[in-house]
C-alpha cells in the first residue's frame, strides 16, 4: 500500500510540471490533455476561490473522468519523443548515424545530456528520471512487431503483459525511442500477437504507436495504455506509476507562488479518496519549510482524555500553509481541502475512506492535515484516516504528540511514517534547547519505518531489513536525550548523498528491496502485516521493534 502512495507523491510533481509547461506553451501538449475538473471552476467571487461553493460533479463527462497515472506518463513520453524530433528537424542534414541516437541517448547518460540541453528545465528533470527506469536492451537488431492488418493498432495495448514475448516488449520500447521507420521492411517479422494469415501481416511503425498513445490520452481510454508497463524496469517508480488506477480529478496549482500545491485522486475499486501534498518546489514552499518557530493553537481533539492539553504547539510554517485565515471569507486552506474531499467521497457513499500522503514538505502537511481530519466526523464515520508520509520532518511538540496518540488509540487515525536511514530531513527541525513541557521542542508521531540502504561490502553476507518503531510517550529527560541523539549532524550521510537519500526514487528502491527481503523471512514478517496489525503489535508495546 505504501507503494501506491509513493506513486501518487511522485505523480503530483510530474502533473504540476506538465500543467504549467502546457499552460505557458513551452511544450507541444495542449492544456486540454492535462485538464481536470478543477479547471472548470469559474473563479469570479471570493467563496468560489476559497472552495466554499461546490458545483455539481461532472466526472461522468468524458472530458473530465480525471487523469490516470498511465495517461500522465503517456503524455510525458509523447512530449519527450516530440522534443527529440524537434531537435533533429533543426539539423541541416539527417544522417543514418543520427537516426540511431535515440536508443543511445536513453541508454547512455552522456548522450542523454546532449539532448536534454534543448529541453526546458522541468521536462529535462523528468526525462532524466524516466530514462533511468527504461529497460533498454542493447541489441544490434531493432525488433519489429508484426500484427494483423485487420486488427487495429490499439489491440497491442490490450494484450496481457505476461503473455507478450520479450522481443515484443523490446520493439514497443524502441517504437517510442527510435526514429527508425520499420514499416517498409518485412524480412524479419517477430511472431504476431494475434492469429492471422502470414500474408496479412504488417508492421506497426513508431508513428502509428505514437498516434495511438496520443489518441488514448485525448479520449482518456486507459485500456489502450496497459502495455506501457513493458517500457520500464521491474518495480521502478515509472512502472509502478503506469500500473495504478487512481485518477487525479482535482489539482490546486492556481497560485503556486503563494499557496501549497495538492491534488485529489479517486480509486473507485477501493472507494478511496486521496489527497496528495507536493513537496517543496517554490520559494514560498521553502519559506514555510524553514519557518521553525513554534505556533501555539487550540487543540482540535473534541473528546476528553487524561492529561488532555487545551493547546498544542506546531511548526509555524506548516501550520500557516494549511490554517492561515483568509481575510475575505474567514476560512482556511484546510476547510477548502476537507470540503472538496468530502464532496468527492459522497460519490462512493458514506463508507468511503480517506488517505493523506506526501513527500518532504508534503509529508509534513499530510501529517498535520490527517491529524485534523481525524477530528472531523465526516471522515471517521466508518473507518479511520490513513496517513502515509515519506521523508517527513517533525510537525509538533509533545502535547501535539499526546493528542495524536489519543486519536490513534480510539481508532480514528493511523500513520505510517516512512523514511530512509540517514535522511537529514527526517531529523529536522534541529532540537538543541531543552523544552520545559516535553523535553524536546519537536517530536515524531506514528509508526516509523526506517528503510536502510544497501551496503556493497556486506550485502553478500547480510542485508539490513527495514525496522519499525512506535513514537511512544516519553519523560522529558528521555525525550531530550533522544532529540540530541537524533540530531541531524549525527545522522548525516556522506556529503554527496545528502540530497539523494531524500529523493522519492531512493525511497522506492529501498522500499522494494525491503519488501523482497521481508518476504524471504516468511509469512510472519512485516511485509505480510497490515497497518492495523502493526499498530496492534507494537503501538502499546513501544519497547518492541519489528524487523
């Protein structure tokens, strides 16, 4: 389940970048291809801008079924292919050697860099990330795919991936990333994926496949994009992305220079509504992330419990991003998001579930939002609020942590806090001063899952499994000593790994490897346990750590 949330956290970065590039005309993709229902809202009054007025849902309209992860990845692949074409069209002479540069560019980093020089910054970033996930098989012969002339090209897209020969997967990959037109050559056809007469076989050219991809993104027909998983390495971020079915229906990226960016996606099969907060990208994001001051606010928990504090202390920057009071409507960003989530949840009935996720700054906002949502009866009638954060810094003090644990105890909140070992961000804000109330100014909450990296020297003997602990209540002295031990300077990796250890890509690699190792350990390992079972096993036994 954590992998689903990781995919959504990665997806919001990609979709936000594609939307701003399309809106400013810096890529070929037209904005209607990346539009969602939020783009239909006419913002002509304060209540609409603040998200207080809800219009009738138009999700059943073909143009606003939402965007699936596969559609978003297809748009990225089409755009990169067109960028390649633009580069070669600008060349005075097109030689045979140039034609083969696409495969070489994807496979070799140095060659890829040459092509990226002509791309805008945001697209260059995603091209580099996707290229690392491409499963390029170096071969002298470029595979060619035979298909019956009586069948539509999109029949390829509906073929079961497990049934496809390896050569077909290679040819599909090269159809996108090779400029070579193979339509005229029939001397070395691969076996057709449909039963047809040899005399009726023809070749699917890369242009036909590209056109099929474009048409699928315009019509938003997911069934024609099932084959895309063949492009990428097993369990890579890109492959996991195209295989997910949750559709993005709402995107808050209207004022990215002043507001937090979030997206809402729906999973019809699970009756699940998910809000995804984007990590720090803009100057305003970083300004809020670096605002380490403490903000004291009223405790939102309604029930009384032993030692309940009337006020809690929170990270000022994170709090203001979600709870800054608008001067025109006296509402907050939290109200806007919560109202929209409930509005979409009603499409599934009263038994829908809420999932909140995000990476880095997005992880901190998801922790804070999930805590407040757990005090909202609209989201806890049938089940609890589930928070899955990645690389999240701390968001509050000891009183906040006590209230958070109470919400967990009464079954309204569950939080899996996933972070990489020696990720500096997960140990921020720095805590060196003693706090009278709880010993440490900031404390982590929820179930902490520490993903350890692969040691090249010891991996042949033993690989460390993920460790899991629960952020239990501690005495002020013990909390302060733990804060000193968790000082970012003590947890810092080698300098060149500081940034990489925090990336979603590294989270995915360690998470995938950790799951594989735990599966080898047997059915009683962590990989076979649900979040509820983990809570039941260790939430009230804080001295126990599962590995």
